[in-house]
């Protein structure tokens, strides 16, 4: 995840469904480490992750940009997150 978040391209905030702090596809955030939990959630939604995972990471575990950059696959597979891969 960390490599995928570096210098992420997002769009300008516009329209009725975009809230303050939301990340959208054309604004450039130079430092993912400065993202709030809400911005991490917006990015995860744009990447297509399920809402249950977004909630688990950003609301329950309070993953912000700095934390996101430190996460590794093994962290996501172990408690308290415990994401399992299904084929």
C-alpha cells in the first residue's frame, strides 16, 4: 500500500457528494503522511476497497496517512485487522 500512495494523483474537490477532506482523482497531495483518517478512507474508496474495510481501517483502527505508509501486508493479515484473501 505504501508504494501505491506516494504522490497520489487526485481530482479537484467539486460536486455535492464530495465532502471536506475527501480525496478525489486530480489534486496532488505531496505528502501522504499528512492525510487524515477521512482522507485515507476517501483514497481507499477510490481504489475500490469495500466500505467495511474502509471503516475497519479508518474508524476502528484510526489509520491516518502516516500510519498507512507504515502498514505492510503482514500487518493487515494479523489481528486486530485480520484481512483474509479469498480466491
